[in-house]
C-alpha cells in the first residue's frame, strides 16, 4: 500500500476527460499533483518529455495522454495515432527509468485486444490475435507500453504497471462529432434532433455489436487504487463486467433525451469489434476495485452534464 499523501504525482492528460477526474481523486488523497499542458510540453518529442520531467520532478507518473477518437477518427488518422501514442509512452517510460522515479502507471486501451477475443475478455487473451482493423494502429501502439513495462521490470526492476480500461463515458466527455466516442456522439445526435424537430437520426453499423462501458469516476477510482496498491507485471482490465448492444444503447439514450423519432442504421459503415466485455476479476483481487455506478445512473448524469454545458462542450 503506497500512501499518496504528499507524493509528487504527474498526470499526463490530466486536463482531459479521464485525467481531470483522476486529478480530483489524487488531490483528495493529499497528493501534490502536476498536470503538463500540451501547449508547453510536446510529449511526442524527447525534448518535450525531458522538459516535463525537469519541471514536474515527479515521484510517480500516471500516463493518460493519448491521441484518440472514435471509429471515424481512427480510420482517418492511423499513422498519427500510431506514432504519437507510441512515442509518448515509450519516451515517458524510458526517461522515468533513467531518473529513478518510484512508479509509472501506463493506461492502455481495450482496443489492444484481438478482434475475435472470447467474451469475457481475459488478460491472458491479449496476444491471441490481431486487433480490430479500424483501430489496430492505436491499439498496438498502446499495447507496446505493456511490453516495455514488463521488459523494464525484468531488466531494471522498474515499477511500471499497465491498466486496460474499457470504453469510458461521463461528464466532461468529448462531444465533438468528428472525434467523439459512441455515447457522447449519440447523446449529441439525439439532443440535436429533439431541438431541430428531426424525425430521424442516422447511426453507424447494424446495431448488433456490443460494448461495455465504465463510468469515468469509477475508472478514476480504479487508477488511483492501482497506483496505491498494485505492483504486478501483468496487465489489469478495468471495467464494469456487463455489456450492451449498440441498438439497446441508442434506444436507452433516445428515451433519456426525449427523442421519439426513427433510428436509421447505416450498415455501409463498420460496427467495429463485434463484442466487448471484460473479465474484471483481477482488478477486484489485486487492488479491490469494483465499479459502483449503474449504467442508467451514469447515463443520466452524463446527459444532465451535457445539457448544462452544451455551449462549451464541442
């Protein structure tokens, strides 16, 4: 058990969606938190990483920064998503090792799993195939941080852990239709349709794919618990342990936002990975994490937040 009281903890991506919730929890634990801003520190470059470490002087680094988006954004930016995510993570871990920091928490992605992983996804299945094609470059770049963490632990005794969160949602999410994930994209689509009096909305795919979603506050709690309590070499899933089809998801969001029109499925667009649902037993056993927020409650909070912040939420 690592006491975070007074620890200097740097959180890359700490001003972002998940990062802002992690920073709040760390602050509540009494940590001295440093959040690098991208306009000052380009973490894709070695110079930017060194400057970040010089200014932060961290004992612990939690690496959340990422170039990320939905299916459309991944299809348009495969090279950028691969390079930027790989270079950020690899250089942060190497520089942290050289400086002798106490711990680095690398946060990966469920997109690292093979396309046809048996459900529920178990960490042991991570290498049993190639990721779903639309987000494979991003998923593989993030998965290399697991390889690096394990190699550095073996050779240098460097304490770097690797966490695999499932799809997240909640207040402060990205609602920009060009880069948002499915829940904020559908919330915005339904609320815009209600405002415009539209009789129909269009949704990508067949609706048959399933996803698991973890409320952002629960994920932040899991990351802080792992920072405090987990020192293992093996990756750890972070999820809620339940799945929902995209068809059920849009029907639920439509009901909560008041959209009563028709849903048109554009089957010329990809579904992405057929199913996603995690085995979350390792997180419970290793550091006592279990998701607490019910899905409908989390959706209501997310919709309420967006309704109150629509002018500022892209």
